[in-house]
């Protein structure tokens, strides 16, 4: 990323997002007109696309912060690849291919048949997607929980927001496998409240989520260890790229499933969530180039707490329905509080620095006198 980013205006980071928004909403309106043939139908689809975009942004703001945290460690070339290839994978792969794959596997039909089902029988398509919610929530919730715990269970972590709790977790990180033990205990606890058949599905899906996280960590570690023998273009990038793509997929699970509460049309969902995904990418670039994470001390903490809350909510959703607006507002609130705490810390540091300089100046005056 260019160091000149700190001098760019905030709006300039969202230029492509604004363009994608205009094109996406126009496509949504056109789709509404084509499917209903009425102005009212066109306006409805236009509105749903807008709401889905806002939903995706609210659910994924913590994703942008976590992406930025990992992205700043990558080489410029791999940063560019994530922000170009990554957006294609995020929009096309997770918002179109992923729902089709879920339906194809659940209904035991081919990908093309799943696409035809989405176009011709959206209600049946939505039903199959909703039936697949439990394993998706278990898989995605487990992966995200490991991401959040891995941040806090780190004995080298020396900046703490909720000091007592975070110091305890940092000290406990010396116990090997404590995060895994915690997650497995939580999985068994939640599965005990489910019927036997659903409990088995929940546990198996959660274990796959755990294994996926561990596999990504292993791959990343192997790639980091072999950096010296890799080409300059690949150094410090491929492992992080894979990690970020899997992480983005985990964040997308909740949004994709929740979108079916607003519409059963796969293409409307892809447009709305795709617009939101573009804003997440723009926020990621801004956070990296402006050095926002370094400037606001506790912002990362808020994001990772939001991830932990989201993972628990995904577990709870296997038992009770929780509106997506609560999920989105919960994460945004935590990040907002962490931002406010960071601003207070910065003001306090500036005030103390001013006091120290003033006292130093007074001492010099006394010496000179």
C-alpha cells in the first residue's frame, strides 16, 4: 500500500464502491421490472438491494478491521491480489456459488439444476437453504470463535482493553490447546440442547469448522517457514490470502442465510450483498493506508470481541431465531465503544504529554534562574 494513503480523502477510498452501488441498484431495479413488470415491483427490489447492502456492511465492519490487521503484514503485490481477486471471490464465490453449492449438496442435484431451481422455484430454494442453516451456523461459528480466541489467547499480547479479562487470557495462552478445549466444551454444551439427530449434525459441522481453522493455520505456518525459498511475489502473502478468504467466507454465512428473510431471489441477494462486500473492501484499504488501527489503540479489540459475539450468536441461532439487525448492531456497538475508548486514551496521553513538557519547561526555567 502506498504511504501517500494518509493524505487521501476518506471519500476517495469509496469511489469504486459508489460505482458498484450505482450499477448494482440499476441492475436490481431492472430485475424488479423484468420479474414484476410494475413500478412498485421495481421499487421493492431496489429497496431490498439497498437494505441487503446495509445489512452486509453492518455485519462485516468487524471483518474489515480484521482484514486490515492481516493485510498490513502482506507484501504490496499480495495486498493488491486480495483486493482484486478477493472481491471477485467474495461477490461471485460466496454470494452466488456458495448458496448454489449448499442447495446442490442438500437436494442432491447438480449445480445447473440448483441454478434453475433458484430462478424458477425461489420458495423451494429458500426452504432448502434455511434447512441447511444449522450445519452452516455450527461450521462458521466455530471458525470465527477460533479466530477471536486466537487473538486474545496470545502470551505476547501486551495491549489490553478489558484489562483483567485479557490479561487472564494472555497468561492462559501458555497452556497448549486451551482455545480448542474451550470451543469443544461450548460445542458439546450447545449440542446438548438439540434433538439427537440435529446434535450430531451440529457437532460434526463444528469439528469441520475447527479442522478448517487449524488447516489454514498449518498452511499459513508452512508458507511462512518456506518464505526464503519462495519467489519475492509470494513471500508473506499466500498463507495470509488463504486465511483471509476463509475468514471472509465465515463472515458471509450469516449474511447469506439472513438475506433469505428479506427475499428468496438469489440474484437480488447477490446484488445487495455484493454491494456491501465492496464497501467492506474499501474500508479495509482505508484502514490499512491511513494507519487507523495504529492510531486507535483498542479498535482491533472491539472487532475481535464482535467476532466472538457473532460466533456465539450463530450457535444460539441453532436454538432460537435472532434478527440480523441485532447481530449487526451488536458488533457495531462494540466497535463504537472501542473507538470511543481509543479516543479517550489518545486524549489522556496528549494531556499527560503536555503536562510533562510543561513541567520540564518549568524545571529548565528554574535551573536558568
